[in-house]
């Protein structure tokens, strides 16, 4: 099993996340693993493809909040940037930034796959 304390802090700030979960490591890990079921990212991509700026904004905002609460820093920051672009209805700029978010999301999913094993 992966040692979460040694993970790159830009992907997961383990100490901050653990603190948010009142130092209850099992609970923190449970919620990290639950993130694999979160549909915010796929729905965000889908809504951007459909040119639905309002729904894409909602999904980006949700993803930003969930990632921030779990101390998934890089993902939260990328989602935050998209959230602000979508809030301003800058859909084309958001599309350009989507690959950055997708890469951060992929790193988190890889980490969580290791944690599951």
C-alpha cells in the first residue's frame, strides 16, 4: 500500500487533509477513496463539450470544493481556474485550460488507484 505521507504535496497535502479529518486517518482515506466515484469531472467535460457554460461552472465549482476539502491541491487549483473562467462565461478559454485539469485529475486517480490496492 502507498504511504500517503510521502506523496508529492502538490497532488495531496496529506498533513492538511488529515487535519481536516480531525487526525482520523481511516476516515480521511475513506473519503479519498470515495472521490473515485465523484462524477464532477466527467460531467464538467461533458458540459464543456455541449457548450453549456452554466452547468460546466456548477461542476467545476463542485470539483474545486471537493478537491480543496480533500487537500488535493493541484486539482483544486486547476478546477478553481476553470471555475473563474466559466463564471465569467469564457468558455473558449476554459476549453483551453481543460487539459491541465485533466492531467491533475489523472494524477489524483492514479494515486487513489494505488491507495485502493
